């Protein structure tokens, strides 16, 4: 009995030590940003293939025209950092992240890039670009890649697929960027795409039927079955209903940016904006050394959701629901320096 008891005690000690080691490695991933300052080159960063890395070109630009742009992006970084500090209780409700929280971070090994994609902020074209950048010659023209193919998960590698030490190294040495958009304009864009297009039957069945069942009095059996005529007022009522978020997280198309990309836990080097999409995108490509051969795709703007459209959609939203919706997306407004819209009836 005595040798058996000693063996059990020894195994318990080994298990505790293994657990402590795993937790220590994992915490490094989450809090690596605490040792990062404005210039991340306090740590050694190995240049890719003998050339300057995107991070080096960003923080120590060799070209004068890149220097002025670097100042703009420093201001955007500061805005994010200041908001995270000022609203730490909200922005860091979760002290640690899990690998599943990193599934939106797309990795390009060849150019040392990490891109957090945000649906309804040109993510289809940016996924196409990442496929060209990481495809090693498989693709040359991003617009020849079908949109459906760009959204196939297997076509891009995401950060959650790496080990903890590999995640750590890439977060420290790769250029991390995301693109953001005025929150309510993005929300209206998501509504128009997912609930007013007849081909989006999966969203109609998954979300439309639920929204109509909860928010529409005396709904017809046809509406409850099809879910394809959700009104914007009903969509907003669904979003601000506390039961909705208790039941499950928001779908990625209307989830907040700070919940998708975790900018208070991960220090992004570049925050691109939808309003300056082409300039910011081409700046990223130039930093990556791909600006000569690759440009951000341009496309017709006729179907884009605009500020004017967004204003119209909010005309029939009650003041109470407008205020509640603003609270849901408040951190995105503040973090990315968007003013509260003039049409809002905030009390």
C-alpha cells in the first residue's frame, strides 16, 4: 500500500507541474502586449529572407512618404489604447483568451502578416489578397478568386491552428492589422445583405424565423416558416434584447469588432478604415513588400451601404432602442474614433 500511495502522490505533483507550465505558456499569449511599447523592437525580430520586415518598415520607415502615414496610424493605435485603459472594466471582461478567440486572425507566413477579418468591412477582398500573398504563386489576380472560395476556411491559415509558442512568436514579430467601419453603417450593411436578399435562406432559417417569432405580434405562419421578411426594427429589437446575448454570441456579421479581434488584448500595429479603404490597404501591401505587384481591388460602389442609407434605416427606430443599441456598440465607436451619429435620439 505504501509504495502505491507514494506513486499516486508523485503523479499528482507531476500533473500539477504540467498544468502550471501550460497555464504559464498560455498566459504569455494573452499578456504579451504588456511588454510591447510603441516601438516593438525591444525584442529581437528576424528579418524575413534578408529584407526588412513589415514591422520594421512601419516603425522605422525608410521612405519619406511612408513616414507621414505612420504618424496617422500611431494616432489610431493611441486611440485604441486610450479607450482600452479608460473602459477597462468593459473592454477586458475576460482576462484571458482561448484559441477559439483567434479564429478570425488570418496568417501569412511569407510576408509576416496577421489580419483580423471583420465581416462587412471588405473582408472578402482582403481574404482574396491574403490568398494571393500566401499562395506562393498559386494565385496572381485576387479578383479571379470567387467570393465563395475566399470564404472557405481551409484556404487560409488562422492563428488558432498554431501551438502556444508559435502563437506567441507570431504575435510578437508579425505585423497585425484589421479594418473597421462606422458601427451602424456596418450593421445596416449586414442587415441588407443577410435579410433582404432572397438567396440568403440559411440566415432566414437560422435567424429570421427566430427574430420574427420573438419580435412580431400576430406573425403569419408563412412568415414564421420562411423568416425572409425581417424588418430592420425587428432586427434591432432582437439585438438589444438581453435574452439574445444570454442565449448565444452574436453572429460574426453583427458582432462588435472588439469582440471579434480583441484589440485590448492584442496590440494591432495598423487599424485601417473603410472610409480610407484603398489607401490603407495599399499601405499594408507596401509595408509587406508587395505594393509593386499587388493593389487592393476596386469595385463598383453603387450597392454599398452609405451614411445616407443608414440614416433612413434608423428613422423608424425608437429612441429607447437607439440608445440601447448605441450601448451595445459603444466601445467600437470610441475605440475607432467614430462620433455618435447626428440622427441618433440619445436621451
